[in-house]
C-alpha cells in the first residue's frame, strides 16, 4: 500500500512541544485530559499509518466528513465513510488509511489523560453521526476550529486550558449525542479588547519576519516594559518566548508539509543561523528538527 507523509492540499496540523505537554499534564486540568497533536487532512489520497502498541502512546480521534477509509484494531478491519467517527485506543497496535478512489477528509486529535479512557469508551467501532435537523454538526466542527486556532495562537496556560475544556465538550457531544442535540440554542460570547490577543495576532502575521519587542509593543500602543508585563500576566510567557513558540510551530508545519531543507526553514522563519535554529527547536520541541520530521503524525 502506498504511504504518504504529506501532500494534501489544505492540510493543517499542530504538534505540541513535548516539554509543554509534559508540564501541562501535571496540572489539575491537564492531568485529566491533554492534547498532543491536532489536524485536518482534506481528500487525503494514500493516507496510511501503522503503529505498534508501543508507538500508540495516545488515543486518536478521527472524524471523517467526506470520502471513505478504514481502520484495523484487534485484527479486525472496519470501513469508514462520511459522518463516521472513531477513536483508536492507546496501547494497541493499529493501522488506518484512506480509500484511494474516494479519499477521506478527516479531522483528527491525539489526546491522553486520566479521563481519556472514559471519554474514548465505545468508540473503538465507527459511530455514524447522522446529519439531522438538530444534529448541530457544524457547531461541532466550529468547536474543533476553536481548539485548533487557540493552539495555533500559542501555548499559554489559558490557551491550553481553553482547548482542553473545549475538547471535553467536543468529546461529550459525541458520547452523549442525544443530550447535545436536544440543546440547540445559539450562544455568543461578548467581544472585548485583549492586548495579548492583538499582539499574538501581530506575531502570527509576521511569524516569518525578524520582529522586535519594541515593534510588537508599538503595534498594541504600549511601552515595551508595560506591554511585557501585561503579556506575561495573561499568557505566562514573555512576548519573545511566545514568538519563538509560534516560529517553531511554523517550522513544524514546514517540516510536516514541505520538502524544504532545515536550513531553508530556518531562514524562512527569520533565523539566519541554522545551528542556532536547531538548538532552539530542540529546546522547544524536545527533539531535533530531523527527528521531528521522521515522527509519525496524523
């Protein structure tokens, strides 16, 4: 069977740095549930993964929204089609892949924690989530996008907490499907100015450039010292450390979805010295860029 690491138009993925995950999973909320990987693969032709029980170190949720595929656990192959969701259990050998003639489009999340087994129970067989009048499927996908975009904005404790609370709700909406569908009220949170969020937006827009603390502070209209204090208080990180996380996240994306060499990726995200980039990457992710590129994801 043909295998592919990347190459799906519109693909997106985030792999959280191991040191961030290791620290967060020791918190009150993170010990219960935490995310290690999250992504979206549209029309993923030739998508295939195989993991031993040792490699299957998290639960893997996969939500097929279009096309067809399959997965195998306990030597049993199950077919997957549009509106099917399943969770591959932790610690079990498994395989899964897309049908070549009608490749699947999937949302996927790797997660773990004390409550992961409870939330995953019963999903080792594909569940059909029928699109009915009150199915609220689009709301669930919007919730996934909320989780993804929050993590794309960096790994502050508030971002991690929000993503996990949202994941609890996402998984609960599947586990308790009838209760989720019974509540069909639209609730919108009020919008208000957030200096840290504005700064993070500026960082993301300029993640491939070499920007300074002063430039970020000027963007939000504060002095560097006052801005740094506000930002650290909100996110738990200094602005420049947060920017490094976003740059490494972009580097991970390029390592996953491009054939660029490591020194080219280094230059792309504003590091002129590829050796310094590799040291920063290793410190952030817990593994080197070349080791990261070899990891199985999705």
